[in-house]
C-alpha cells in the first residue's frame, strides 16, 4: 500500500489540464476576423454566417468559394484581416 502511494503522481492530472487549456486558447487566437473593405462588415469565425449556412467556428480560409459579403455582396478577395 505504501509503495503504491509512493509511485503515484498526483500532479499529472493538473499538468494535463493546463496543457489542454493552453491548446484551446491557441485555437481561438488563430481564428482571425476579416473585414470587408467596401462596407466594413466583419466576418467573425467564432459566429460563422447563418445567412449563408456557414457553421460557427469556420475560419475565413475555409469558407465556401461561393461565400460573399452578406451585407454588400463583395467577393472574399475584398476582405482584409481585421485587427
Ligand atoms: Zn461588404
């Protein structure tokens, strides 16, 4: 019984939790918003675009080729990365 206690590492689970938390955070930081140069509409990956059936958490690069600005109809090349 005493040997088992000695071999157990109680800190492992908290370390694993910390690394999981960090990887989740980095997923959100690479989800960049893009802004339409023509009308100022901002595409936010975290919300997607329900008007064109784009699921939430879809990155701008992964949008369907047919996707256009929902406000003014501009093509994706009219969008720039938003700060
Ligand atoms: Zn637009």
